[in-house]
């Protein structure tokens, strides 16, 4: 904790002194304001830690704790074979069973394996683990230092996002930063060792680089950086990052051509055409529509959210009930188990993952499985009626749960109360946007762009994620755009931040 406080003071000093070497330099917002904003944002670090400590007994069983633990294990490998560690960082490692890397290190990790969902909605864990293994060289075995750097990385990304869109919010710049930094879910989850910190950094940098591309403010280095960001976005939360990169590239193209009269219609038509094309390609090459893939992902996620012991070998993925008496640890092989005689389980074979198979009484007590995760049943599961064949009904249900659920009358925990507050802000923002589009003569294109992006993202998340807690976390990069759309129409004086200067 003391080490993280020292790092925090150093970061705050550098932001205040020189805008962190010019990184946060802005003609409207002062370095003092940026330093205060980061201090407020950094309060999410102890908040997240205390909430998970008090409500859930600690971080160890959750992603934040697992990413931290896996990063320390990978860092330990650097101490024994630094050249081998460098190969791991760049993805050139040999991690086959029998290697020192696999037997002594990777078998002890929880999140290193990418998971079994690689065809659709691919989401890489290894980028986060690699990044935090580097941070661990200067973290002095402190989780809070890792969380601080994750938080700071997200703050950098948000500052770039602010710079990319601030031209639409003249006189409202400070309010833009307040929304970006203090929106409850985004504030909370970027204060932990999770994917969100790195994802927001990539999102903000993508926005800034894409905008500069159309403003003709680019160089060879910036183009190479943009290509690198696009590559990362294909691995890390592509349903947010790569989609955002593509979506807002279309936005800036339409914005750049002033002769286009009906910009919003062109944007909607273009996105619809692209989705139709991608769906057709999915049907041709994967024999599955995007909607079918989303529903399948929802069912798999639903299985996980019901809790259980999840095991993996080279042939299948296994789920047993959350009961440690059903399995037996393998001696001298951490995180490896065999299934006890007569234990019931369900499983999916890698060769045809869409088929759920049942074993009512296990007879194979020799096969060894790696533990993927071990989870109690989630208390925030929701039913999205995925058995319905009515596309409109399923979509409406998904949007409801991803945008408006829970609300104060049906929230059951402190985090759900926080989600209820955010949902109230969403409802108020949508009302403001609706009124603004109808009555305000201001250019509608930016607000419609922001809201459409958020709705499409929330629709996808709602379709694939039958758990309100996970939705609250995953939707956060999209929800900020709904609040920004409302801010776009709010009649705030243009002199509100004009006095803030460097």
C-alpha cells in the first residue's frame, strides 16, 4: 500500500508539474484539474479492493486476483530464464506439456489459457497477463501498484478520447472529462487489475489516431501505432475495440465529407450493410448467423454463471457441480484434477462445441484435467428468453437488461445499487437526447452516432451475457457515449470552463 501511495504521489506531481511530460497538455483544461481528476479516479482502487474484500471474501477467486497471480507467476519465469520470458512476451514461446515453462509455470496459472470460445467473441487474457508481468518488476509484490498502473493507463486513454471528441463540446470540456472519469461502472472497474484499464487505453488511442488521420495530423510512426492498436483490438475485447475502431472510422469519413446531406442516414445504412455482409459471411463460412452465435455464447455464459467446477483437457471441456468431493487433486501437479468414480457432469467436445453432452456416472478416473475455474452460483443471473424465436422480443429483452436493469426497486446488493444509479443517469440521458433530436436545431449527427454505438454495443452484450453483474462491467465503455449524447444537447454556458487554463 505504501509503495502504491508513493507511485500515486509521483504521478500526481508529474501531471501537475508538466502535464506528465506533455501527455495531458490541453488549451482548456489545466494540469491542476487533470491531477484532481486522476486523484478522484484513483479512489476506485481502494473502493474495488474493499468491496471485494468485504462482500466476496477477497480477490483470489475473481479475475482481478487471478490476473495478478498469473502475472507474478510469469514474472517468476523471467528470473530463471529471461530470454525465454522475452519470447513469452512476444508470443514465440514453446508451451507444450513437458517444457519447463508449461510444467513449472503455466500449469499454476488460472487465466493464461484463452478459453474455449475462439470462433466468435474471441477475448484474449494473455495480453493483460503479459503487461502486468512487466509491471511486477517495479510493483514490489503489491497488488495495489498493479491496480494503480491499470487505472493510470485508462486515464491516459480517456484523455485521448476527450481530445478526439472535445470539438463537439465547446464550453463543456470539463463535463466531458467528469463523465469519462467518474461514470460509476467505468470508474469502479478501471480501478482493478482487469482488462478494462488496458481496453480503455486502446480505445482512447484508437479514437485519437483515427481522428488525426482525417485531420491530416499523422506520421509514419502514428500510422504504425494505429496498426498496432488495431492488432491489439482484434485480441482484447474485439466486440468493443475493433467494432469501435471500424464504427468511428465510418463516422469520421462521413463527417469529413461536408457535402453529405443526410449524415445520420448514411451512417445507419452503412453500418446495417456491414452487419448484413458480416452475417452473410458467417453463415457461409461458419454455418451460423451472428445472432445464432450470440445466443450460443449466451448459453455457454449461462452455464458458467450457474457455477461449478470447470475442467479442460485436449478433448473436452467439463462442468461439474460446485462440489469438491466430485474431483481429486493430482499429486505434484497443481491445478490438475481427476474426476471421481460415478460423478455426474456435462461436457463439450472440442471437435463439436455446439453440442452439450451428459455423463450421468463417470467411469474414467485416470484422465487428468486442468482446472479452468471454480465458481459458486452467481446471484445476479437473468433470463433473456433465448428459447424464443422472435428476434424483436429477444432484442428488446436484451436491451432492457443491458440498459435499465437493475433499478432501485429490484437491486439486491451495493453494486446493484450503483448500477441502479447509473441506469437512472441512462434513462435521463436518453430522454434529453430524444427531446434534443426533436426540438433542438443543433446538428444531430454526433449525438445520433454516440447513441447508436452505445445501443449496438449494449444489444450485443445483452444478447451474449445473461448476468447483470457482468453486463454492468462489460457495457461501461458504451454507456459513456449515451451520457455524452445528452451533454451534447444540454444548454450549458460556453463560458463554464473558459477560465480553466494552463
